[in-house]
C-alpha cells in the first residue's frame, strides 16, 4: 500500500487557535531573583564597598585616557599637519630659520661712512692737481677698519688712470694717532706734523704731545673721525709693484666729517712731495645702496 502524500494543505503552518480555545492563562508574575540587598549607611561594609567602587572607576578612566591620548613620543613621530595655534620652537638642526629671530643689523654711525659710498675731488700738490675718485667697499666700525678703491687720473702719460686698493685704520680703541708700521716710514714727529694740518685735531694736540699713543675714546659719536689709508696694490693687476713717475708706497692721513661727508687728507711718502692735500666730497646717491643678507 502506498503512503499517502501530504497535501499542500498539510504543509502549511498549524492553524491559529482562537482565544476561546486557550485554556491556560499567561503567567505575568516575575520569577527573577531579587537584587542583592545594598548595605545600609550604618553598616561597616558600606565604606569598603564605596572605596572599591571609586578605585575601579579611577582605574577604568585612566586606562581609557591612556588608550585615547597617545604619548608625546608618538605625537612627535605621527605624521600630519601641525595645528596653526600650536607654537613650534625652531630646531637647531633645521635650516629653516624664521624671520622672527634676531637679525644682524649693521652699526653704522653715518649715512656717508658705509659700504659703496663714493667720493670725488682733487689731490693737489705744488705743481699740479689730479682728479680722485674713492669708493668704499667695506666698513667695520667694531674692528675699526675699512677698505676701498682709490682712482687717480692724469698722474702719468703712460697710465692716465691708476686704481689702487687701500686698507684703512680708524683711530679709536684699537688704533692710535701714532703710526705703528715701521715699513710706512713715519715717525712720531711725522705724525704730529701731519695731524696738526687738520683744524679738527688741534684740540687734541696737547694730549697727543704728552702721550702720542693715547686712545681716542667714543670716536664713533664725534663729528670728525680720523683714519689712515694705506694703498696696497694696483687694480686689476696686483702683481705690479712699481710704475715710472708714480708711487703708491705711501699712505694718507685722513679726517672724515660725519655730518657733511667731506674728507680731507694729506699724503705722505718719504720720497714724494710733502703735504699733498686731498679734498673729497660725497657723491649723492639719494641714500640708496645695495645690501644683502645671508640667511
């Protein structure tokens, strides 16, 4: 006998019973165990319970803070942009130096006595007058030195224009009125004779005669600055040491006026004409001159 196959009706979900057929009512009572009884305030165990709860809460908050907030080492190693409000101190190993750091400011006491200043005038002797142009290339008031080019025209027929490079000593704390270069050929008497030609030096004559090596204090704040200019070599060929009819083995006694920018000088060389006068005036450049700063 074959088994009877279930009909589609038999595969359906069992029918819903009506409310009338439900004979057993739903038990609405709560059978969960009652919560543990909290100790009363007077109980001694309440203090132990409260302290343990506080310690556990502090430990959990500390753990969460450590996991959420990385260490400073991790912050420095983690990539990403730096917030704008954060101030980052410059590193000594970094070449990116900010412009807010202190900068080197040149200490020049006069708008005339500075690099790239130009002066023009004449050098006069008993026989002739020659045009002279001077251009300063470097001025270091802290070291009491300067340097530049001196160009003289018409000195000889074979060399109508001669340019020499000179080094200068500024009379002050490092250099005195006394010439301390034996190779220059000047003595104490020579110094006194040439310095006395400048009217600005005469108030210092008495002190200089008593002590030729006295130091000229606060020279940068005075109206007149005294110097010595020594020609070193010819430009552009520094190997030329002698020229027929001309000599650059001597040096100049200089008086520079910081207010007007005028330069007065007297040339000295043992084998040249005595007391050759140099008079120069500043060439107006409207206060503009090139400048650079290495960062």
